[in-house]
C-alpha cells in the first residue's frame, strides 16, 4: 500500500495521521448507493496494476475473485516489490522485505482463491514509479489487449506511486482500447464523504458476499509485515493499523470507470 511511511504529501492531498474513520464513511448514504459494477459481460482477462504487493488485495481482491469465478484470467503487474515500506528498520533490510512481501502476496492470493493469477514483477524502485513512467506505460501497452479490463490504482489517489500507476495505465488503455477501471486505496484515508476532489460520479461498487468479505480478511492477515509491527522499534510500526485496515476491508469495493 505505502512506500515511504504513512506521511506522504502530494499536491493538495496530505496522507498523515489516522485518516477518515471508517464509521464516517459508513454513515455516508452515497457509499451504499453507487451503481453496482456489471459483471455479466466479464472479460476473458483482467490486468491488475499493483504499485505495491498488497494493493491488488486491498483495492479489488473481492472483485478479482468474482471475475475469476466468471471465467476471467488474472494477470497482476507487480510494479514495485514494496522494499521501501520500512525505511530505517532495525530488523529487516529492503532485500528482506522484497522476499518477505513476495511470500505474503502469494499466501494472500491463495487465501483469496486466486492461486492461478499470474504475477509479473517489474521491480521498479518502490517510491519512484513516476521516474519509470515511460517504461511502465510501454510495458502495459505491450501486455494489454483491446478486450481486457485493466484495473489500476486511481490517478488521484494521493500516493505518488499509486498516481503514476494510474496515469500509465490510462495512457496504455487509450492506446490499446482496453477498458480502464481505477481503484482508490489511499483516498479512503485522506478524503471525506462527498469530497470534491474525488470523482464520485464515476464510482461503481462491488458488494462482497459475507463469505468473500471474510475471505478477504483472512487474506489481509497474510500481509503480516504490513498489518503488524515488525518489532517494538518505532521504525517497525505497522503500516496498516486496525484503523486503516477497517477502511480497506469493508464489504464493498469501489472503482471509477
Ligand atoms: Zn500501495
């Protein structure tokens, strides 16, 4: 989810502190009123652009499972390896984090019933996706087919890596003619209900049945290095404490189309 700690300042968006409580989002009627994303004409392949090794789960893990059940193949583009989640950690080096997070993603995908998803690692430096934007857009252009759906982090998500992935995916989809769906991750932290910076009019939602929401919770728990402290040292704090997890594990997922 995150690359350089939980405090990221980008343009008008500031990611810091505990963020908007999930209870505030749940009290907003519009959240439950977005039209449902139609899955009747699911594509035969979905390409998911994940800036960090857990974004695909938190953003659209339930949707991916539903699309798999509808017959779609899932292709995950692992943009970075997530090595910058704990800068200054006294217990794990960036290289340790790469292997740890690779294993956690695999376990989480298994929990989601997404074992068959293909994961392609681009190994772009965590926190610096924007500097590799041209390379990323051309990799996506090469990979995508006109009939694919491309799910990417939202261009306005407030985290530089997430925004760079969304922009590259939008560019590639324009060239190829594939359908783009953008998923917010950090927006749930910094935005507030009705926030004018968020394209709510383009939002569709995916309602997860109870079994699938439970499945997603178990999958999230596999990302141990992100949801629990690595040690008692402040540099090893959990990236996603329970307050942040609540927003990402609600029983609906949202995409902008
Ligand atoms: Zn991320």
